[in-house]
C-alpha cells in the first residue's frame, strides 16, 4: 500500500524571495523547444483514447 504524501514545506526568507523572482521572470524558451513540445503533445494526443 502506498504511503501518504507529506505536506509541502512553506518557503520563507531568502528562498521565498528567490522563488518569487524566478516565477515573475521565467527563462525564455527557444522556438526549437516550443516545437519539440508541440510535436510531443500532438503525438500523445494522437494515441490517447480518453475524451479531450
């Protein structure tokens, strides 16, 4: 039987500040990465059997 998942710890102090800054300013994604993600999405969409 699976063990219960523990609660996620709350970020405080400098860790919280760094997290907020990184979430506000995400790293740019290249066109090649976007296209690879789009192709993967389309491949999984093509083989899915559940309604979307």
